[in-house]
């Protein structure tokens, strides 16, 4: 008999069972993803990471999961520089598209300046804001 268990403390092995099962299914369904991590780091003078991008490439797409620019570097085009570097690496990996999401109005404008176009909106995520999903075409090398 199967049991459904709701938890806020899944173990690494429990999460791995889900991840490995879905990965195996997707390989059969659409082929291997070729998923590779991709990070673009901002380092201070001491070499400490103080911001940057964390994401991955898979199935010909760059996904930027996190993008953080420290307050002292905002308003200087840093987000665009980080995205440029990530997009260049993604293109070198053969990617033909990039996507990102945000509920921050300033980040939305920065991504649109970078050439990203909205393809979806989730209203009230979080309440009073909308989460926007954006994409951009890349030229694979």
C-alpha cells in the first residue's frame, strides 16, 4: 500500500529519489538535458564572492536562478554585465535561449534593457506584486 507523506524536512536521499526518477523519465521522453551549472561571480578585492549569478544550462537554454548585485554596485549596469557573461558562456555551450523570472520591478526593467521579453505573468506572487517570466534568444556558437 502506498502512503503520501507531507514534510518540511525531506532528507537528501528522499529528494534524490524524486530528482533521479524525474531525470530518468525525461531522458526517455525528450533526451538527456546536458545540464551544467553556470555561475558568474562578483568578487571583492580580497577575493570574497559578494554577488553574481547562479543558474544552469539544459536542453539548449540558460536559466538564471539567482542574480544578486550588492547595493554598493547597483545602478552601474552590473546586472547587464553579469547577464552578458552568462549568455556568452551559454552560447559557447550551444544554447539558443535564456530565461529568468522576477517579482522585483527594478530587476524587470534591467532584464528588459538586456533584451529579455516577458512571456508570462503570475499575479499576486507575492501578494501585491506580479512574478514575471522573461526569455531571450541567444546565438549558439
